[in-house]
């Protein structure tokens, strides 16, 4: 995928020197750097976990208990202009 990013002149010049010395492309160095940062962040934060978001209640009651998805949607938006 192509994208455009702004990199300081000094950093780009240093990157070009390294790329030439190591016989790789600037693109390769940028990808390696991004992969390194992404891997570090994953290690630091661990895998994503959705927090438990429950509440004490009685669940669906009345007509909603037996309603299918379409009727449940109607009941949800009833009186709200939906």
C-alpha cells in the first residue's frame, strides 16, 4: 500500500546512509522500524481484553423476551423517532 509521511530531513538523510551501507531500501528500514515499535507495544500492553460490562438486572421481560431481532429493534426505538 502506498502512503505519504513527512520525515525530518536529518532523519531521512541518516536513513539513506544506513540503507546504502546495508544495501537495503529506505522502505525496508521504515518497515523494520515500524514492525519493531508495533511488537514492543504489543508486549507492553498484552493482548486486547474487553472489560466486563455487566449490570444486575432481570434481563428481557414481557414482549421483548419472546421477540425476534426485528421486533426487538422496533421495541428499542419505539417512541424515539425510529
